[in-house]
C-alpha cells in the first residue's frame, strides 16, 4: 500500500510540473513594453546592405537590406575555408592542378603557385584567408572534392560516356555543390555558390544574412580563429618554389597601428570585384559578446567606417547574459514554489533545469522580464541531446533575442527524454539504468494507467462494497424478524 501511495505521489508531482511549465510558457505574441524600452535606433551606413548579428544567439541587432541577393566577391572564401577545415587534414599535401592555376581571370589575387606544386592544406588556407589567393582557394576546394564519392562517381560517368573533361574543373564543380549544401546547413537561405574564390559569376550570389550565418558557424572552429588572428604568415618553400613567400592579412582593422584598427577584433575577410563593390565581413568580441558585421556593395572609402559604425552600435547599445543565471520564471527549486514540484522520482532531486549554455542579448535598458517566451518540443533536438526536454525561445519587440534548452536533470534522475544514445562498448553494462521516455507517449501511458487503475478499483472494491451493504441489509432484516418473532412469542 505504501508503494502504491509513493507511486501516486510521484506521478502527481510529475503532472504538476508539466502543468507549471505550460502555464509559465506563453505562446509568442506582441510584446508590451514601456515607452523607453524600445530597440535602439539604427545608425546610417553607406553600404547598400549590412547586418550586425550577435554570434551566440543569432540575434539580428541591425538590418539594412540584409536578405537582398548580391555578389559576395572574396568573402566567399570564409565558406571555402570552413569546409576545408571541417573535412580536410591540415598536414595533407594539396596538389595544384592546371585548372587551379590557369582558370583565373587577369588581375585576380594570387601568390604565384604553379601547376603540380605541392603545398600543405594549412599553408594553402593561410594564403586563402590572409592573401585572398584565388588559385589556393581553387586548390583547397578541389582537394576536398576529390575526397568525396560524388567526385569519383562524376568522373566515372564522364569516362563511361566518352566525354572529354578537365579533372580540375570537375572537382571545382563538385566542390560548389558541397558549398551550397554546407551553406544551407549553416542557415543560408538565399545563396548560390559556383566557385571557391568568389570571382564574378552572375550565378554566384549571397546575402548579408547568409554570410553572417556562415561566419557564425565558421568562428566555432578554433583553427579558423587561429588563422584569422594572424596578421602575417610565411609560406614555405615547395617543390616548385625554392624561396619562402611572406604574406600579410588584407583586413586593415586587425593592425594596431592602422587608423581603422578596432579593439577586440577577432578577424574577418575582405572582398572586391567590380560587380560587387567592396564587401567586408568582420567579427569582434568585447565583454563576452561576439558580434558579426557584414557589409556589401560599399566602397573603399566607407567599407571600414561602415563596419566600425555597426560594431560600435552593437557594443554600445546591447548586452549579453546567460539565461540560466537571469531567468526566474522557470525555476522550480526556490522557496516560493511548492516543494512537491521538486520531488518526482527522488525527494532530494530537481527533475528539470535550464541549460547553462543558452544566452540572451537585449538592449541595455531591457531585462529578460520584458520578453515573451515560447516553449518548443523539438524531436530533432531530442535526438541530439539525450536529456533534452524542450527548447525555450525569447522575443523582444517581436525579435528573437535568444533561447536555451530545458533539460531533464540526468545527474539526479535515471529518466531521460527522447531517443537514447547508443552506449559505448565499455558502458554497455550500465545501459539498463536508463529508460527512454517520449513525453507524449508518457502522457498517453499515464492516462491509460489512470483508466486501468479506475477499472481495477471498480472491479475490486465496488463489488466488495456492494456485498458488504447486502450483508448489512440481511443482518438488519434478520434482526428485525427475530425481534418481531420474539415479540409475538411474549404475547
């Protein structure tokens, strides 16, 4: 009987927690704030398009035509380098093909590499990002493409059909497909990349928003940041070049002695072709907040000033905070809440907690209490995180400003939500400790259990009550007949 009471108590506590969550999470709607709690006014920039994004949350702090398609020029090389770092090995030797070297238009930036030259992927990527060397971008892209089954299959199809082909050109075409796939994965929604370097092609285009999303993924790579932080590099001697080749970063804001130097800059990439004008991607970090600035269709006189205006606007008007440290709405273990809500499977454990990795970025005069929140159950995320319960997004002035995960506290409970992770061989002995529960299936099971409990209660206790009542009635009737019979005997 005590076990039944404990189960009922725990089950009730769990249902109460679900009720609290759904009552605290409002569906996204119009935010009502005080008159002085408005989004900071946008500054003016010369560029035709620009965006300022906070990196950890993806929040757009500034937007000017950020989703209009434009020619990117060499800021394309951010995507090329990111893919090469993710799919390649920095110590691998990259062989430069005839197409890599001689397919470039006259006047394109280069570092004088030759056909059949061998250079490590590391040296190649430094030349791509610092010197904007186009033949190096081709070589890096072709190197990655040749590692894929898609390239092998494409060559096989061309050979079987008897067509003439250039292996270097085929590799670049395959790499362009890889670029577009990776760009979409990063969140780019309006881009089409045709080559690794960004030299003009009318079908090669992107947007400020897409480049910010691509850069947001790129700066998650430590090696990418390491390359970007260097202002100079020396390309070593090779099988075709007996002398070393010093190169310098083209992004002027990285140099402390330059008039446009920006404190806190982590890196960036310049770009220019006649059709694109000056393009520039820059990312900088101050006070724990990393901002990504993208400007397109600017000119040499304004491109750095535009970037400074955007970065200053972000750092001066916004602040970043950790949601788990500032949020109070979703706290279940404070003194204001019923302690029963904290004890589902263990009287000393907290079932649900906020992830400590989620951030929110807000104007300086705004707090998290001024935001609305939206609770999202996401199966895809559940597959990635074994203890993911839900995701909370925050909105201010109808702008998404951050979010975090709502997690099952696996450190305190053996229960997990979502598909289980496959345990490693050495952990197989512990796999029976974990139970995988889908929240909707769990609720359905709870309802079924309640119904079954009701049926059992009805089938077991109701008949007993009825039998007891019948016995009492018979006893009463017998007692009445006995008294009546005795009364007549006395007479």
